[in-house]
C-alpha cells in the first residue's frame, strides 16, 4: 500500500472514532433520561459513566465557546491532505459519516446547540445522582 492509502485509512479511522464519540454523547444522554424515568439501563447510573459523559460534553462546549475545532476534526483533515484527497475524492466511510456528522450551519448555531445539550445533560445527571444519594440515605 502507498503512504497516501495509509493516510486515507487512518483518516477514515479517525472519522469512525469521531462518529463514535458523537454517538456516545447523544445516546449517553438518552440512556440517562431513560434511567431517570424508568431505571433502565442500569449502567447509565454508574458514577464513572456519568463523569466521563459530563467531561466529554464539557470539552465540546468549551471548544465551541472558544472557537477551537475538535482535535479529531483537525487530525482527520491533516491526514486527508497527506493522502492527497480533495473534497471530491472521498472514501465510502468518509462520505457517509461526514454527511451524518458535519451539518452546515453558522458556528453560533452549534455553540447554542452544544450549550443547551450540556445544560440538559447536567440536569439529567444531577437528578440521577441526587436520586441515588437519597436512596442511599445520604
């Protein structure tokens, strides 16, 4: 394989990781809401899961507020350039995941969305932790 092919494969791998982080954030909040409302799935009430979710959401919000691109986006773009790719030269994985992951809008729209998402996540996780500490008699 050529170096360009390796760079393209690495870029596709970064894109998959990035998409997985997005799924973790979105589905993690849904799991938290389900746990809060019906007690399922039980792992959503795990302190480590809650902490990791809050940290990842906070990183996204902070990056958005200070105008910094996600490092995964930067790394993927660098790898694509090293692979000699142009916007019309995309792999299957890149094409479909980018359509799902990168919606075109003004930056303030994303900042507002990320901030609202973070507030909702914080409210959900705080309610779960409060309920758990009350159940333990703390």
